[in-house]
C-alpha cells in the first residue's frame, strides 16, 4: 500500500498522505503544497536518509556503527552530525524510533528523517540567464486582456481600452476560456505573440483568436467546484476549494462554462 510512504514525482519528492478509492486518486504532500495524483504519476521511494545530530564533540564514526550494530553509507558528515543512507523507509523509521534521544558521551543524540542532498552540476553553478515569462491571458481592472511583455513587477497588457501598464498583482491569470458563441471551452495551452491561442477544448485541440474568447475562472474537480488561482511549477494548477487548496494537473479538472446572456432590441 502506498499511503504513508515517500514517493518521487515530476514535481519533486513527497509523501503519500491518503487514497481516494472512489476516484482512484492519491493525496501527495510536496514541498510547495498538496497534489492529487493517479498511481502511475509517482513512484514509491525505495530508500530513506537518516540524520543523526547533536553528537558529542570529536565523536568517532565507529561509535555510531557500534550503537546501530552495522555500518551504513554516509551521505555527509560534520562536526556534530552525520547523514546516513538507509535501504528502506521502514528500516529508517525503526532506527529513529529506537535510537532517538539515546545518550552518547553526555549528549542525547537525535535521529530523524533527512532530506536527500541535491547534487548540482558544475555547469549549474554559474549564473543562469533569466528566461522571459510566457505570455498570459489576464483579467485587469480594465477588463480581459493579453500580456505583451512582462517585467519583474509589471505587465504590458493589450486591453479593450488599448495597451496599458499594470502591476502584476493587479492581473489575474486566466487559464480556461470559452468561445464567444459558448459552444467550446477548455484549457489555454499557449498564448502566441500574434494573439492566437492554442486550446485543449471539449471538442479537441484548436487555435482561436484572443478576441473570440471569454475568460473562465471556475473548474469542476473530483472534490467539488473551485476557482483557479494560478498555474505553478510543472504546469500544476492551484485551485481554491471550500475546504482548502487543491494542486492538480489541467487534464484532471474541467472548466465550467458560463451561460451567455442574450441581448435584443
């Protein structure tokens, strides 16, 4: 069973919190929040690092092996701590429960799970060139628009009233839209510089001019309807529900189209 175990996802490492058998979805706790995934979207981690800390000054590593009864691979070693690699989560948990607060040389030594060290390539140590932010559809104080250029804290936006400059915090990103006739709706895959929008709709993939679209902000999820807040790392949607925040991939939610108001003379 996956619940309670560490796992690896495309968004980083996490822990499986719960399993919704009805919808076959798993709740996974990640560094930046909680995500809901299907079983084929993550792998159960085989090993777990353990941090041994508050060791006596000038301790000898041999004393630790004598305490534990065997040797483990060492990830990192400092003056008063050492990180070891344990083969399984179960064994790591047993070590922490058994040896945490063990007295060694006048100190009470701590045992806890350790986060894996991130190994950086030498080429990554240099300063990275800033990548331009992708163009987005946005709701502004002057209505629905599309970004033309994004600075650190500002957006140049094409609106019904012309091109204007807005603070980024005043621009709500729009990731779901429907056509002006209300017949098609879906997820915005990409906004092109020429104003054409690549969409995944209820009728398939298509390209529609920006001027022929209306914004949608609410979506249907397995846990109820919610409002899309933003699109985060790894194309992960952040959706505000009644009971909290849901992190989901776009194909796991459905846009809720709006009823178009008929006008007449």
